[in-house]
């Protein structure tokens, strides 16, 4: 599925360049925990080498990767997020998108695209671009909403992954078809839950009922569990690892 009217590329680039949020800064511990899961999945197929994180946001995955022996480069169009990753974490971050970045061909052993592909007007062209950046035997890790999940089907337009900046909606089958049609071999498909605090997840209920969200967060604080990490697997977000044929 895709939006009926595709946004202009210039509008998207300007919007992402201006994007900023402190929510993920407050949720750093959970973001790092999720990043370690992603890296462990990649390392089941490839040993640490050079890594490109497309849409790296605040740079937590690249920082975790560095500890594990990876040499990383990040692409992030947001001035706010790229500045944090570069200035606070000392990472090699380019404030650019996938198509505008000046990168050496076949320079990477692994490429990560977490919550990125669904934002791109031309996902097939993006996969072709990545194929030119990755070495023979390298792997691509994708994580994105699963529009074919039972939860997505049950909630329909009320599914929390239906947001204005999600241009495409993939199922496991359609994503596999796209990858294979572009010369990629799918190695692994699994769910991809995210780690956040209990309070963060309960606060998201505000999109459905603000009184319910306030009551749930208040109860979690009273019970002393608001800041505990929680990684519920709603099975509506997928992780796919693919290798270039």
C-alpha cells in the first residue's frame, strides 16, 4: 500500500531536516537495548566490519556498534539529531539523505535502515543505491511496520503506524518481493519490538484516549514501574536481513 498522493521530495527533505524531538533522548537506555538486538541479528550473519546506518537519528546504534568493533558512518537529514550524534557521541555523521550522501562504492559490510524504507518515495531505488554501497557478501538490515500483521488488520486506519510520513506500507510478502526483484536474497525475517519505558508506552495511549493514558501513567508511577524498560512484541513490526546476490 502507499499514499494516494505522493508528497514532493523537496517537501520531505525540508521536513526531515527540521525534525527534532527530545522523547528519544529521554528513552536512551531503551534505544540502546533495541540497537544491541539489531546488531546481534546482523552478527549472526556477518562479523563486525564497516557499517552504514541510514537514518541514524541520535546515533545510539552506531555508538553501540563502535563498542562491538564496528567502524560506522551515519546518514541523518535532521540537523537536531545529526548534531547530537556528531557533537555528543563523536560519531562520523553526514547530514544528508541516502541519495545525496557522498559515499565510496562497496565500502560497507553491513547497512542498517531502521524505520526508513517506509518513508521513501522510491524504495526500490533506495535498495539499488544500498546495493552499490555494500561489499560482496554484505548484509542489509531493515526494520519497519508490518502492514500484514493481525494487529494492523484489526486496527485498520487507527493502527499507530498509520502516520502522514509513512508513504509506503509493506507486508512480509511485499517486502520480500521488492527485495528479490532488486537482486537481494532474504536471509531472515522476524519481529522487531522496541524497548521503551513503561511510562512511554502507556503515554502513547493518548492517541486513543487521553484520560486513559493519564490514568495509566499515574498508576504506573504509583506502582514504581513507570521507568522500567518494557519490550512488548505486538508482532506488527518486522526485521528483515538480506544479502546481495
